[in-house]
C-alpha cells in the first residue's frame, strides 16, 4: 500500500507551515497522519514477539518515510516530523483514553465483561489522562520542560535527539527532564492522595 | 508560581541533586535561609525525584500500545455497543 502523492504533498506542505509557526497546520495534520500511525502501530504490534519492546521512533520514522515527500526542502526534515508526530501521538492516545473512560462511565454492563487486559487498559487510560492534564499545567509554568516531556514520552526521542531538535545541550535536556519528571510525579501523587 | 521563583526552585533543585546526599541539608539550610516555603518546595521535589526513578522513562506507546491502536476498545465496542463506533 503506497500513500497517494497528493497526501504526501499535503503532509509535506502542512509540516512546512507548522515549522514556520502556523499552529493551525498541526490540527490539519491529525486526520492525515493518524490513520498511518494506527496502521503502523498495529503492524508492529502484530509482528512483535511477546517480551519484545516496541520502538516508538521506529514507527515514527517509518511514518515519515511513507508520508513525507523528502525531495522538497520546504521544511527542516525528519526531526520536525518527529516533533509533530510526538504531538499527534499524544493527541491520539489521549483521545482514545478519553473514549475508554467515557465508555466505562457510560455502561454498567461493560464493566462486568471486561477481561484482565481491558482492566489494565482502563488503569492506563486514567493514568494517561492525569499525566496529560499535569503536562498542561507544566506547560503553563514552563513550556520548555513540557515540550521535552512530550518529545521524549510521546515521541520516543532520546536525550540526544531531543537536544538536537531543541538546539540545546544534552546536559540541559537531562536537567530539565529530571526536574519535569519530579514535578509531574508529585502532581500525580497529590491527585491520588 | 511567578517565573523568577520557578527559576529559583529549578536552580536549587538542580544544585541539590548534584550535592552529595550528606551535604544536601546544609546546602538547603544555607540557600533557603529565611524562606521556609522555598525549602519545602525544593524538598518535596527532591522526594518525588527519588521516587520517580522509572516514571515515564519508557515511551507511552511502548507501555500502552493499545491506546494508540485502540484494539481492545474496538473489540469491546463491536460486541457490546453496536451503535458506538471508534475508528
């Protein structure tokens, strides 16, 4: 299955707009990139053996190859795609977590029939939504720390890749990440207690 | 929190974790002198830091891939809530 060239062109153009400062472009990217991330995630999951780790960056790289017309230098290449994809991944996962939660609230019958795996998913959904909210609060206080968490946690970027993308030293990224983690952890534990 | 205070908290937190554990209390005594609120804030972050070792270290997708594909929800929804469709 190949991506239609019109889609490639559109994705490439929107990424160019986004890296040029047009935040609305990201909204328009959601419906274009989401199906591909779905498909790849599915593909990787079915291919992985149990106990084998999935690689977020592998998926995002493949999505990049399939969705972006690399011959047109309208924007700054792969790292910008990964950064956009990290935001998209966050959006997709949070939306799904929200759907799960509303399903749970919606019907008593559903709860009874949930198997163990589904219960794990319920817990993860709740945790993810809480984290997303805490990340919003962190962004209000310190956007850079929040962005570092987004890139690393949702985009799967290493410290090195994050540093390259944000044009910061690795040491700075490490320090900010450490503080962000401690702060988020505290936010989430306060919520529980 | 005001940006200046947040920056101060960040800097003190950073310096404190770089201190040897036995020097930490003395460092905070000195650097937060007269500002108990600041000391409490930094100390509570240090406590979280110690507990948060593995927290969010593995990317979300690797921990909960089903939330990226929504497979389990699809399966449930198909069976139980015919009118509800998740794409």
